[in-house]
């Protein structure tokens, strides 16, 4: 029996900011969920199950927050699942929800991911003092910066590529009312002159710390037929994982990322991603990851990804726009960041992306990764149902 | 086999909570000796109050005051109170349905022993002398023989309402690094760097984890590596981390020790930070009494050729 086609008919997110002191965690997730239901013109009674994701519990210090959020998400008396795959969780949460629809377990599923970073300190959460280990590491930037240097050496990319990405993404964010950073006076010169935090990563090439939530309504063919606005159709979705550290691990272009993309392309019948995909919303917490992921996802040959960035191909008006929303570089509620990527891909193929809409976007890839480049999740969504 | 190491690991953090309208009123009320519930769509009063109706999922904010007296609906005796619990002497954990409420609140009951506690017994709030807007503003409950108290008529509007609280969390672990790391740490005290080889893929892991993450097999064969190695990649850290006592800038490097199949991470010293480069040959610098090499410094060897370490990046 073939799978049920899965459609995205509702999308909602909060205006992402550094600190939402006016709402509880429940109030925050509620806001995104209400907006997704309104977009789909559905009520709580129309939802069969809720699938929620967030990053490690240490990031807010609430153990199993999904239990206390059942009321806020209308999940009482319904199945509620939590997904947990570090930074990629927003993506894998959406895929778990999609699989429930594809398998005909449920007709309509609400999926949601969130983070309220202001209630904790992620740098603390990522640098816990483990006995007998030499304390050395300074947060995620210190972890990823050596891999960026390895990419620069391997590809011969000019030093300025990271700043070009950051400048582009922050400019895109100005067109997205939900983005956290709206740096109206940003210039490339300012990015290039920003201080080195973890050389070769500059301050302006790093993501902010945000409070925010993102929600989507996923439904079957019957649900899509009743939807008030054009749906986004799931054409392919996959997850892959690998150990954080192992002999032979390629941190610049992890095998799990390549395998995940290949699985998505196979499902969707994509022969040449560079030709067949119109835009990409990818998880780029440090700007150099744009060229790195362009190669890992098959949009460029190894060592060539930076050329797409440098020549403007990845700009909003380029041939392959990347991170139209402003990306993780402009908005980073960690647990939600993956789902915001997936939601942006869906907004684009629905023609609902507003000022950052890519004209004629028919097939768009959403991508997330997490942990020490050990979890990958991706989906390809289209404006037409699968097989059409 | 030497004894496996273990040590206490305490994780604590002062998490902050933005309260939202309902919890703000509830906790501010406690500060003012008022217990508030919320009325649901079907007319029940939930204490403690919630922001969303558990039945209809609608947003609810009709706050009503309930009495400081109530009835125990169930209980459990706590014969050995732990750090941070409401009372230092043995007490009963109780669920109390306050007069005027339809649901029960979890708290502590001060009682001489389990024989003095029963389901259905009447209790009243004992307020803390100093109240800040926290559940601990109710110091505990105590037995109550009198009439039910009459609730006031607060609807949750207070001067100077509380918007947020600090919720300190603390986790106490006994951490053990396990057999393989214990052996590794033991060898370091003799200034030897000893990894373990996978019996299947033959890769040498330093530090060893006791199993090969690729093959899933336990490792046992010990292999001394280094002490010299090659800087495969690095970053220059310019921002000081809160819990890290290292002067910035410093170089955080991945070092492939000679004979190891995976780079380990260490600091580079003995060379200006802006002269560190990929391929630099380094050796450990030991300090008296330290568990680890303090840092690695350049040897006098020429740099390693990129081809010799690019697979270890």
C-alpha cells in the first residue's frame, strides 16, 4: 500500500526576540500553535495528535516540558509525542509528525518546536564541567570554528566568504517580520570589521540567542482538499545520524548529511538538485556553513560551494536562493530553528513568504542538523502533490 | 584491574521563568496571603491555576480566591527530608483540596508522624513569615480543627505584580569515566599517552572510550601514542567563557598524536597565537601534579605535509 500524501496547510511562528518576558513557555508555544491553526482555518478539535520538539532540557531547566504543555496545545485526550535530536530537532519533529500522516495513523497532526533561551544560558549548557576532563571548550563556536578552518584549507575559499553569507542573511531578515535580528544599518564593511570571537569566526558571522516557537499543521489529502490556502506537499523527507566523533569522520562534509540528502532526492525523484530545486533554507548557525552544506547537500562539487556564495547565486534574487528568511544567523530559538527552516521551505512553495518570497518557487529544501554534526533531518516540499 | 575512578559532579543553574498572566497572579497572590484558582469553561476551579482549559483548550483567566483551609485527598510520609524540601524534619507530602477548589495542590503537611495523618483530614495554610512570591510562601500545611475559612474576593489584581522568578536547579551525580578512561588517566600520571585499538577496524582511539563507535566492539588492546603530534586544525579563542580559567586569546587545537586515528583537543602554547598553523608539529608540556599536559608546544621539526593528516581533519 502506498503512503498517504502529506500536506502542510498551516504555519505559525512567533516574532522571535532575545527575551519574551511577557509570556510563560506555555504562552509562547500557544502563540505559534494558534497562528498555525488560524492559517489552516482549523480548531483544536480538528487535531488528532501533537508532536513537539525542543533542544536539551538543560537549555531551560524544565524536565519533560511537553507534559506541562499538553493543556496549552490542546493535547489532552490525544496522543502527544516529544522528539529530541539536539539542534536538528525542529526538523525531525516535523518528520515524525509527517510520518504519522503518511502511515495513516492520524489524519491531521499539529507539530511544534520551541526554545526560550532567555530562561537559561546555552553556553553553560554546552560546557558542563565533567570530572577528570580538561576544561577547554568555549561553547558551540569553539567547537565548530576548527571545522570551518579545515573547510577553508580544503576548498581554498577566500577569507571573506563567511562575511558575504552573514551580510546576505541579515539583509534577507529585514524582509521577514518574524526574524529576530533586524539590523537596518548593516553593511558588508561592518561585518568584515566585526571582532573575531573564535578565529576564523567573527561576531557578525554567528547566530543570536532567541526566544521563539514555530508550529505547522500537517494533514492528509482530504485535509488538503479542505484547506483555505494552497498547501505545501511533502515530496521527500529523511533523517540520518552518526557518532559525534569517530576515526574517519568528515566534519566538513559528514557522511550522514550526504546520505540524508540522497534519500530525500531519491524519494522526490530529484536527479540534479542544483537544477531541480528552486531554493534552500538550511541550518547555518555560523555563516561558513552555507558553502559547507551546499557541498554536503550536492548543490556544488566538493570545494566549490563558496563560489555559489561569492557569485551571488545564493542571494534572494539569485539562481539558488539560500536562507530567504534570514536563516539561523538572524533567528535562533535552538529547538525551533530546524522547524523554522522546514516552515520557510513550505511558505515558499505555498507562495506565502511575503517580501522574501522567491518568485515561482516550486520545490524547496528545508534542512537541519544538530549535536556535533551528528543528526541530520531534511524535507523537500513542492507546490504540487507527489507524482504529479 | 585498577579501581575505576569516580567523583561528584554537581550541576546547578539559576534558571529564570517568565510567568505569564496566570502564574504571575498566583505567585503574587501568595506573597499577599491569597490563594487563587482559575475558573474553567465548565465552571470548575483549578488550584493551582493553569493558563489553558484542560478540556476545551481555551485560554482562561477568570481568577477566583479560595480559602486557606482544605481537605487532604491523599498523602505519603517522607521520613528523610532532603536538601531544599519544605521542612527539615519528617513530614507528609499531601494533596490538599482547598475549600472552594475542585482540584488539589501538592504541598507539605507538618505532622508528628504518619499516625497523625489520614485522607480526609482538615488542614490549613501556614504562611511563611517572609514571602517573595513563590510556592514556598506557603511554609507548609498544618492540622486544622475549626470551621472552613471564608475566602476573600481577590480577582488577582495586585500592586507591583511579580513578572518572573528565579528557579535554581541542582543535580547531584556521582560521575565515573569508566574503565578505559581510568586507564588513560592513570597512564597520564606517568606522562604516557595510551589509547586503545579496535579489534576490527584497527583504529586507535585517544582518549579511549572503551568501545569503537564505528564497529560497536569493546576495545581492550592498549597502544601508547605520541607524545608528538600534528596540529590538524584549530581556532583562536578570543572570548572568555564564564567557567573556564584560561587567559584569552588562546589556541584551541585538534592534535593528531603520532599513532592515533582521531585528533584530540588541547591548547597550544610556547608560540605566539597568530603563528600557529595547520601542520605544526607539537609535543606535550607537563606540569608538576597536573592530570593532563598543560598545553602542547612546537617541536623543532618541519611542518607536516597536508597529505599526511588531511584524512584526520
